[in-house]
């Protein structure tokens, strides 16, 4: 599963780890559309796949 990075602040979503309220093993596609970056608050549309 791919990691995704916030275009604004650089926070990284790692599906192997998950995030607050998101269990480990949750792919980016399974993350809710109303997800916001825990650091800067931008929406899921402001994330890009990690290189």
C-alpha cells in the first residue's frame, strides 16, 4: 500500500501505521473522504502519493 503526503505541511499517511481513528492496514482509498490532516487541517484532496 502506498504512503500519501500532505502537500501543505508534509505529514505522511502510512497505511501500515494508520492514524488517529484509522486502524493500521487501512489503505488511502479506504480513508473517509472527510479526513483532514492532523497537523494542518487540509482535506484529503491536498495529499499526493509518496515517491
